[in-house]
């Protein structure tokens, strides 16, 4: 099994098997061109699922990720019934911070994962 296939099997697909959610590929509607990923994660050091997203630089600034995140958040409300969703980003990632604000998230502090040198900004909705 290749490294990529192992990662998909034991990380991405395992999340769906164990929790019923994970990350999805985001694509342009008209062309189906992949532009990034978006979905929910459950990290051991957080008390609620968090929304995660990443996109290829050439697709930034068109609103694709905002639309994808809104759809994912709707899915988190129903059928997943999440009472709260968290989000993480770095202090220098202003684009992600703006997107989270547009989604109704507020910064509530920082979190320091044991395997990272730099703390993340922690956001919550509501």
C-alpha cells in the first residue's frame, strides 16, 4: 500500500467509519475540477468537532470555500446534530479568520496541541 493510500484508509476513511463524518473534496460545480477539501474532524484535544478546510491557491478569492463551508455547517446542524463546532487556524492566516467570521464563528482563545510548536487560535460557533 502506498503512503497516500494508507493515509486515505487509516485517516480519512477511518473517520467516516468511526464517527460518521470527515473531509470531503470540494470541486467547481461547472467543471468538477477539484479545488480543495472541507469537512469535520474530531481532534483528541478538542471537546467538539471542528471544521477544517483547505483550497488550492488558484481558487482563492472566488467564494468557493465559503459556499462549501456553509453547506458543511448545514450538514453539521442536521443530520449530525452538532450542538457546537470549533475551528482552528494560525494567527497569521487572516483569510481563514475572515471566512470563519463570515460563518458566525468567534475567537475564544488558543489551543496548544502537544505535537505542534505554535499554538492555534481557537474559534467556536456559537
